[in-house]
């Protein structure tokens, strides 16, 4: 277990993901109004307001590790996951990813509502670059894991949020990858299926894959994660053993709630 930040002299030869001074800045409202767009074209636009979602975030993860990320809304958790998944590019710094990535960043993300569960599973596998033979071999197991055998050939637009979430997890569990990303995707599944998913996530990391796990459920984070990174306003507050970081983060939340209640 590695609990320290990566630095220039750190050993990252075996790392699956290495982020170095990662930064992401968004321009707020840059193209909201035609008037502003025309001013920019004519060179008469004023300064553009920006939002720094990440600032000099540096860490590394390793095979067989479950790496948790905690922080309040807007702290940068999802931005890290989006950079890792290749959805957005960093503004500064770098992220090196060694291996295939399977991202589950939102319930039903990437599903086409008019396609069936079977067709969406096949499409997802194709996007991941899997061979047709591999995908076909996994389809029945996906339907069984998601408990959707009777509904696997129904368009997903008729699925409940729980059904979509179960299908998401079944695809993640049964399609191979080196790095798995779970971002708040257990919130809408029932207790029994949630426990199954947690056990399967443990199996992924014990089998040698790297797992990124983002959740507001600190009990889940503590139970699953070897190490945890605490983000606050886009900056790292702490990286270390899961239980210790979660405990300090929970104490900070309690202090903030108490301060807000006394205002």
C-alpha cells in the first residue's frame, strides 16, 4: 500500500495511472450569448470569468488497488474521473494511463434509449474495442447478473433507474478492463444488489485491476478503498490509508455543518 503523493523522484514504474500537477480550468458563459461571441470575434470582449476545477493534483495508482476519492460537491472528483476516462483534457499538467479504462460515470450514460439492453451491451463492448466473439460470450451473463433476463430485449427507455444501474454494473463486471471508474453509480440500486456490486468491486481489485471509486457514502468508501484522496475546491487536502482519510474528512464535514448551523 502506497500512501504518499507522487513526486519527481517517486517510483511510478508500476503505476497504472500517474497524474502530475493536473489542472483543469473552465471558462464560464463564454459562448452563452451571441453578443459576447460577436465581441470576441471583433476583439472587443472583456475578460472571461473562469473556474478552476482542479489545481496541481498529483497522485498515482497501482494494479490491485481500490482508490477512493472523496470531497463535497464541486471539489473536483468527477473532473478527475472525466480526465481519466478521456472525456475532457487537462488544462495543465498531465495524466498517464497505462491500460484499458472502463468508465461508469453516470447511470445509463452512453445508453441509447431506443436500443434494447442486449443491443446497448453489444454497443458498449464495441466502443471498448472488444472483439465480437468476446461480447457475444458475455451477453447472457450480463443479463443474468443484472437480473434482466426477461427485459434484456426491451428498449432501455422503458427501464427504471434501478434497472439501468444494474445493467451498467453488469457490463462493468463482465467486460474486461485494466482500470475501472465508478462515480456515484450505486445510489439508485437496492440493498441486496448493492452488496453484490461491492463484493464484485472487491473481486476486480483483488484480481489485479485498478478501481477508482467515488461516493458520498463514506461507509462504502472505507470498506472498499485501500487509499483515499480527499479533494477540496480542486486541490488535494490529503492522500493516505482509506479509514484515516475518511475519518478526517468526516470530522471536517461535521465541523462545517456545526459552523453553518450556528450562523
